[in-house]
């Protein structure tokens, strides 16, 4: 496959079935020198890895699931910004195919109020250098009945809205990400991610509950700060939350 990029995806492996593109790429980086921009793509995963120790559900049809090795564009404490950047770039990619996707902080892509994709960014080291592995899963082809019953109200696939070729989604996303990580400096990446997040944020200014650690905070939010933390306006002031699970309380 030829992506319209110079770096991202130029070194690439495509598997019909793999345990997880994320663990495969991580293991590869520990074993040998892997060029930045390496892309591991799979149609099916046996044990897809989600955030917070969760797994990534496997669907019957081939989906868009990949892991990408990136250079350390931001200091480790700003890693959540990479999730936001990838989320907004993926939502924009889908929008350009007339699919009105939104981002749900911190790492989900939503369509018609349901999750259609997720992002997992991890820091790793190779020869004492830090790198980032971004893993993205997008449900491109599925019927509602393909999801387990308990997920049917929460999960969706792009094909329920519109049929799009998964390689076209991937190619456009890689072009957008390449422009950001190879031509912008840290501040531009952060400012762009913050600005676009405001436009694409699913629960902008709605009352939400954020479960983080053993705490539940309630409030409204319109933005993230420069480390990717959600700025939640609560009755006690502004809380900056680094990661958590959100529930919408009012529409
Ligand atoms: C989440 O929403 O929890 C993040 C899900 C990330 C899933 C992708 S699919 C491709 C890559 N390989 C994995 O094992 N996980 C990520």
C-alpha cells in the first residue's frame, strides 16, 4: 500500500490477525531498531488493548486497527496531548468524508452519541531514547447486532452512518498527523490540539460527571489545558483532571 506521506507508514506491516498491534510493535522495538513512522496494521486482533487495562472488542469484519511509532514530540508529562491531537485529527478526517465525528475526552471518537473509536498512547524506550506508540482502533464496518448486547447502546461503526474505505481514512489521517508532528513545534501542536478540541468536544459546556481515581467530580468544561488535562468548572472552582471516565448528566 502507498500512503501519500513521506515518513508515517512508509515502513509498514499488515496482518490479517494478530494478538495486538500495540504489543507487537512494543516487542519489536525492544528487539530491534525500528524506524520512526513504522505502522502495524491488522484486520483482526485476538487481545486488542484498550486504555485503563481494558480490552478492545473484536468485530467479525476487518476494522481499522493500527499502531504507529512516533518520535518524542512532547515531554512525557504532555503525552495526553498526543491523544487529543490524534483524536481531533481522526475526527477531522472522518468529517472530511461527511461523517460528523466528535471527540470524547480523553481518548474516544464518537459518532451519533456512541463510541466508534479509541486511542491509546504509550511511552516506551529504545536504546535509552523515549518514543511514543499510538494505537488507534476505529470500527469501520459493523452492524449494531455485531456488538455484544451490553455495548449496543454505547458503541457504533462508521458503516452504520456511511460506507468509507478504511485505507482512505488511514491515508488521510497519516497525512494530517505527519504535517503536525514533522512541521510544527511543540507550542503549535499544543495550541492546535486545544483549539480543535474546543470545536470537536462532545460534551462542551454540558454537565458531566468525571470519575477519576476514587473521586467523582461534577461540572462543565469547554477546554483542556496545555498538558491535555480537562478543566472542569465545579461549584468548588476549576479542577484540572488528567484522566478519567465521563458520564453526561444533562442534555
Ligand atoms: C480505548 O478506547 O480504550 C483505546 C483503544 C485502542 C485500541 C487500538 S486497536 C489498535 C491498537 N492495538 C491495540 O491492541 N490497541 C490499539
